[in-house]
C-alpha cells in the first residue's frame, strides 16, 4: 500500500504552487493557524497540550523573517487556557472563535453578547452535572458553552449528544443560540461570531497583494476555509482526510512542518 504524501492537493488546481508564487512576489504573508489538532495533538488535559516537536522552532523561524504575520485562531478561552506555543515571542491570538483578541503587546478585547443569549447559556450551564455524570465535561467561554466528550466511550458520547440536543430543542434555545458540532463535542454559541468572522476581519487589515493562508483541522475551521475562499490558501491539517472546503491536506506533523519550513525559505530569499 502506497504511503500518503505529507502534503496533498485536494483539487485539480495547484493552489499551493500559486500561493507560494504569490508569497515570493509579495515578500510577505499572513498565516492564520488553529492550535489544538493543528499545531498540537489533542490531549484530554488541555493544560498539558503542547505543539508537535519542531513546531515552535518553525514558527520562530517564520516570524524571524520579519515578513510574516502569524495569528493563532482558536476556540480556546484565552483568559482561562491560552495555548502554550513555546515560541520565543508572543503571537497575536483570537480566542473563543473570534470573540477574544489578544495582541502581542498584551492588549485584549472581547465581544459581548445580548441578554437573551446570556440567559440561554445560563440555562444550559445547569446541564453540566448531567454531562459530567455521563463522562463528559463543560467549558464556559465568552459567548459560548462547550460540552466535551473526548475520551468518553461510544455509549457515553451518544448519551451526552442526545441529552444536549434534546434539551436544546426542548427549551427552544435555537431562538437565541447556535448549536455547533466540533471534533469531540458540541458547543452552544451566541450567534454572530465564528472563525469565518476572524478571517474576514483580518482580510480587511491585509493588502490585497499579501497572500493569506489558514491552517485548521476542526469542523469549526470550515467557517474560516469558506470565508477565505479564492482570496487565499486553506489547509486541512489532520491525520485522516474528511470532507472539507480546504484545497490542501497536510498530515501532521510532517506536512505541517514542511509547509512552515517552505514558507520560511521563500520569505528568506533575496530578490
């Protein structure tokens, strides 16, 4: 059986080649990166998650070109469990699917939610005890409540999923909240923000000539892939391929490191 290439195009067009050519011409680029599952393997203890070996050094080399804007886009609550990147300098981060923005200088902004969404999240928070009894856990974040089942058995996952979805509709929370699936759980969110909003906001700050790449693994990253569309390069980073709007598949960590290293090489080249 042939070995899967660490980086593979998902369509007929050479989107990666086109991106690399644009990067070389522009002499700068913007790189948007998810953390859990993309830069780092999943771990049940989120506090213990660290990037794949070599990733921190690769990010430092890319940042060291002075021509790369690197932004971490994560579903994590930055105030509670910020990604431990291990880089030599802090990077810009957007957390809670875009409701939080933390700049390298430490300045921080958070987007609030309306009263009805807050009431819905407060009601759903009461389900946390039942979820914990079924083998899951809950995580409160700005504008959302995530119910995790990573590490639970199949029967436990079904029990948690059914409990959340049934109660969500019984309480008519679809009128004030969104129910979003992610790899390893379900999240209830105040409407209006997702990773696609982050991409659109950053594109507004980025000159048209500067290429933009987004790398992610999760179902929630599909919002970002779709928002980037023809404007940049979308890369699915995960061990197993799935249906995706991304145009490139990178197997971690080999494919991920190969991309980061190649982009560093391009930006280090002298004209």
